[in-house]
C-alpha cells in the first residue's frame, strides 16, 4: 500500500484526530459584483505588474429561490436581493446565477445495518454523479466504526463514476456508526478542493453510536465552513433506538441544505438527482462583513428577495448564519517551523 493511500485510509480516532477549521480567506472582487474567482480578482497595472485585492472573511452564500410550487425562480438580478447580517444590511460584492461547479464530499455509511442498502446507495451516488455539473470534483468518505477518505485511482478528487463506484465499495458493511467523525472529516477534506462552492452529501440510516466528536463540535465546524450540507436519511422504522434524524435535519437547515427522508416509491437515486439539481439551480451571493470583530461568534444571516414582477410568495433558502474562523498566524521563525 502506498504512503498516500495509507494517509487517506488512516483511522480518525480520539485525541489523534485534529480538526482544522477552514479559514474564510478569499479574494474580494472590486467594482461591480461578478463571478467569484482569483483570476477575476486580479488587476493589471500599466507597468505590467498585477495586484490582487485580498480580504478576510468574505462570506459566500448559496441561495435557492423557489415559487409556491417549488419551482426554481431564475432571471433575478443583484438588485432583487437584500442580505442582512445580524439585522445590518450588507453590500454585495459577489453575484452569480450560473451552473457553478462544486466540490462535493459524499459521506457514506458502511455500518452493519447498511449491508442490504449499499447496492442502492451506490446506484444513487452514480446517479448523482451523472446528474451533476461535469466539472464538479467529488470525494468519498466511507465510515463505520472508523472513517476513511478513499483515494480514486491515486487521486483525492474525481468526477468519474467508475472511480466513485470503486471508492464506494472499498469498505464492507460492518461495525457501528461514527457519523459525526465522518462529517467532520468531510468538512476538513473540502478545504483541499479547487472550487469555491462546496457541499457535503451524507447517506446514512441512523444516528451516531461510535464517534469521538460530539454533535455540537461538528455543528460549530460546519458553521465555520462555507459548505452546504445535504442528507439522505434511510430510517429503519424497526430500529429507531440509535437514530436521531432531527440532528441531521438541523445541520442541513443550518447550512442551507436539505435532509431527505425517502418515502414509498422513492429511491436513493431519485433523491440524489434532486440534490444534484438543487446544487445546479442556485444563486451565489457574497459580501465582506462590515463587522470584523467577534471572531468565532455565530452571526445570523437573512436573505430577502424583492421581485415586484413575480406574483405570489417566493421562498428563499440559504445558510442561517456562520461563525467566523479565528485566524491562526504562524509564529515560525527562520530556520524553524512546525512539524
């Protein structure tokens, strides 16, 4: 086994698991709001030098707007949106209505109780891959008692359904459910993605009975990330002792995602297709908070849509808020460094 595979397959357990909260450090766009990318944040001077404006804690919000029938409302402009942080109106510097590629982490339960469901899960995930933006990058986190990020043909990310299939079947169904540890690992691995827009899709049939992390710790980590979290919850009505779907519903709602509970006639593939469509039909709004203090304190975010031309009530879904990460500055001096 290669060193890289040993690294990605290593178990994440107890005190040896260090969770690094992702830094909300992004390039700010000067002038009119536009698509967010480092290339567009750079400007050339007459002498050929390039300057890049950088700001900390730029908040990116995935925003989905639907009508009374649940249909996505397209064609809105920057002027239709108002964003408030703790009740204070913010100035938007990013606006995008496009099918933007996403870094997606697929967090798949391989505990013993999932044994009979894994074949359907694999089919569902492959349906998700086929329905997604072809430029998306995905990774797989398999978990039971242990958590492992699976390499795909030696790569940490892939959009190839065959490689995803292999990663999903690398671990057999056994043991208990370390759900919170797996979500934490997924949030951490998202940092290595190349795309600004990020999401997790959790597929599990129960609560948590094996993690070292607590739900509150994972929720805090999610609030410091920019990721939307979705879940497909395969609840077994005959085995509800360990299940607590309300926690998954809360973390999904908190981050702008949805928790799905497939009913009669619904499959993992059907719901996976809905999530893929949801990710492709969104607006992206961004702003640099006016209040730069209170790092680590939860800030409530509200997005309103003012669209006089649309009749009926519009429903807006996005993150409920976020917690700015505390920036850690390196203290390493010349000739020394962290190991």
